[in-house]
C-alpha cells in the first residue's frame, strides 16, 4: 500500500487500523520460523508525512496498535506526537492477541490455533516484523522510535539492529530484566500453568495479572491509595479467610477485567520475550550505533529499577553511543509512563528537538 | 507440669519437645472458639531458670517450636540465648502444622480434620494460647520476648496485651503489614485456591512459596546471586517457554521442598493472621505499656520496609512507650534476620543488657 492509497482512506489526525502481510515467513531467533505473519498496525495523522516524518511507537505487554487509546497524553499540539508535524505508526507485536499473528491465530500447518505450540519469539523477532512494515509503508528512516517497558526493549533493539533507520530512540522504563523481574515473570507463567486443567482455567491469568499489577505499581502508591482499609464492598477481613482488604479487591478486579481482554498463551509468549531480551553492549560498540538514545528511568519503578536503566545508559555511553539518561519522578511505579504525561511530554520533546 | 518435673526429664542445654493442653476452649478474636487447643512447645536449657530467667521466642510463618533448629545463631555463650543464664521457650503457633492445633488437626465436633473450615485466628489468639503455656510453665514474667516477622507481631501483641509479663520485647522486621504485603498475601492464598481442584493441588502452595520467597529476599541479592544466568541445570531459556533462568529454578526448588513440609490450609490461616495484625497506638498509650521495646528494621526488607518499622517505633514513643529503633544492615531482605547473626546478636544483647 502506498502512502497515496493510505491517504485516500484517512483523515489527518484520525487513526486507521490495518493488517499487513507480505507473505514471507519470519525466521525466528530461537530457530524455526513463523509462517507469513500478519501485522496489525495503526497510522495516525497524514500518511504523506510517513516518508519524512514518521514516528514509531512500540507498545508494552498488553498494549495494542491503537496507541491513541492507551497513550493519548503524548498526542497534541506541541507534544511529541503532534500530528501536524509527524505521522505516527504503531504495530501490534507478534505473539500478541490484538490482531498480529499470535498463539490464538490459526497455524496454517494444522488449521487449528497455535495455542501452546506457538514458538518462542524474541524482541528481535518482533522488531524484524516491524521492519517489514516500515518497508511496506515506505519509511526509510524513523524520525523517532518511542516505547516504554517491552516497548522500550523494542526501541533499543531497533537502534541496535538497524541504527541507520532510527534517528532518535526513546526508551522508557526498560533494560534487560533484572533477576527479580525474571522471577515474577516465571511466577506469572506458573500461575497460568497451575490453573490450566482446573475447573476455572482463566483464574491463572487473572492471578498472573494481579502479580504483574503489583510490579507495575509502587509500595508508596498502594499505601496511599489502599493502605490497610477493608475492601470497599464492605467486607470485614476478620470474617473469613476470603474476606478482603481494599488492595486485594483492587487486584481481583484487575485480574477479572484482564481475562476478558487477553489470551493466556499470548501472555506466556510475551513475558518470555521480555525475559530473553538482552543488550550485547560490546556488539553495540562494534556496530557504531549512531542513533541518539534517551533512556528514561522511573523513580519508583521496581520492575525496571531506575538504577538498572541508568547503568545501561552508562554502558552504552562507554560503548560510544550518543545515549543520555533522565529520570521521570513518579510514585506510580513502572506504570508512571502512563500517568506522568506532562513530565514525559517535556522530557521527550526536549530530547527530540535537541 | 512443674519446673521440677521438667527438670527430671531434661539435661540443661538440651532441647525438649512437649505438647500441652489445659482442656479449655480458646475464645477467638473473630468470634467463636477453638475447642481445647493443643500447644506444642520446646524448652531449651535448665527449666529451673523458667521462674526467673525465661525468654520466649516467637516463630515466623513457617517456623516451628524448635528454635534451636532455625535460629541457632542466637544461642551460645555471651549471646542473647545463653543457656547458662536463661531458659528458652518457643511454642508452635495455633493454625500451624507443626504440632499445635491447626487446620490439619481433627475437629472434635466432626472427627475429621478442620481443613478449610479452620476458623480465622489472629496474632492475639496465638498470644493468648501462649499465655496459657506461660501459666503452665510457671513463668510469671518473661525476661524477654523475641521474634521476627510474624514472630515480631506476636512480641508486640504480648507487650500490648500483657505488659506486666514482658520485661523486654525485641521485634524484628515486623509492623502492621503495608498494602503491598497485604497484596502479596492475597495473591499467595489465590495461588492455593486456583490449583485446589486441579490435577496437582499442591502446585498452588509451591507457587505461593515462590511468591513469598521473592518478598523475603531483596532485588540486590537476586541480582548478585542469580542475575540473568540460565538455570544451572543447563537449560537454555530460548528453548521453550518453560526453559528457565537460574532464579526461576531456585524458586521452583523452594516451592517443591515447601509442599513436602507445610499444609496449604495452615498457610492460608497464618497469612490471614499476618494480614489482620494491627497496633492500636492510642490504646497502647492508654494502657501504659511498660515493657521496653526494641524495634529492628532490616535495611533491604521490602515486605516490612524499615521505614514502616521506624514509623511504628516513633508512634509508640509518642504514646509513651520505652521504644527504640535500630536498623540491621543486610542485603538479604526480610530474611536478613536468619542470616545476619553477628549483627543481630550484638543489637539484641546490647538491648537486653541495657
């Protein structure tokens, strides 16, 4: 599809949602390949800007291509995603359940969903699929690639694998996952596994989401928001072992809404990709990565502690990369990137204009 | 049993293990009662010292009355539990599965184990059961009551409920549980629940233990000990979604050994007691608690953060209690109390001698 064809179906500033497959198999880092994956993607703004002023946003674990839905604060006049100046592309990662090929997709070899047989995919595989999309859209070079969490991993992977195509990279709350993060991802997959053959197999995904929610927030936020209050439904925690405090009611709610919108095998696949992401700093040094990279730590993030993001920035700088580190002040934990709009706008805008 | 009767069956410095029931029902804070509970307990040292120099040690979630097994570093010449100077008592908490009445015990009303029908018990109930043991042993007043984690909650409860019987109280890594701790306890009980009717019901308790293990350690310890290394069995994390990093292998091992030694319903019962523990500071002020109280925060503890322990100490001091706060330096997290023997010996000894 040419940008002219896109333009005919688009109003500027209105999101459009497409699927794309070039029919080619995708070789995977772990071996084997994914047969002719489909990539679902969205374009925001004037597609005529794709050739010269395209920004790629990479989404996090449970995100979708519709970045306008989940990161609206970055859009607008004078903001990093100002659609009078840039066209914004976001694509659903392979392995997800929001339109790109994932475990819930049909395996062409069997005609049945991949489900548990979906192969291990990496952040590198996700980015390789995105490169095909860039080719398809006629994007020679991204003005910027921006993402947080697993999205930030993709941004780093882009800058490392294809630095000529990335002018500026913004990595928020991301680094190779420290050991405690590996531990909690393992626990979340175990939660899915232990309930798989129980009368309520979805309970494990809800439990995984509850665990994840703890890692996305901060202890301080939980103390301020829930403290030791009984659940707002009126439960008295002394009444029974099941009777809850407020924070437990909140986590149960997060789990319940999540199982209605996410696939357990996608969850296993994507957390695995998160685990295996790493940065080969000596290789980065040798490949003379020329992209400017901004790494943003989030002050209260304990899943990707700011010290880990800072340490990665320091290593990249030592390897000759034009990297910078800044810290977002937030008591929201890892999820700070979804909350602290004005700080984030200012940090990212300053970097992109700099 | 008189101390003379105990003496006849004991060598000084040798642990002895008893069961006790006075046949009286135990009224419970949550309502109802526990019929004639049995208390399993151990006495270390010369029972003749019980009347004048008795120290009570309170154990944590998965501990037993055999404090010599799990806290050996506190025993010995010149240490807080110097058996030439004190007799040491430790009793298994009600609700546990190490000899005192708990969910695995037979309910006299049905002749079957209580299992899930075991009532909600509180830290206050546990301490009330311990008071009967003190009466039975002829202990008018404890020279010291010492405990960490849920053990520390019991120590506080003793000092608040019966300050005339507690000369000195040592509370390590304990406070009312902050919201993130309530969250993780809820998650652990959910883990047990979601696997209850699966083909492998023990898997939920193993998962709960894996979650708990994360909260007992520190991110720093995990980074130093496991980092991002593949599991030492030789697994390659890229091979499959199940293939593990080292930290995941460690957590699985912790889960596997735990299910062989602990009862899932005891786990639910005791974590619930941990949740509902709170300190009514104004009441403490009114009841003129005269016990000297040492509160020890553990620097890398994120289950009971040192700031929470410090804050409790400050409130108690404001309420007129002779409380002090000190910090144990450790990168082991909450479990620091089981690791930092020499620091702990020095802190506790200094306080008890002071």
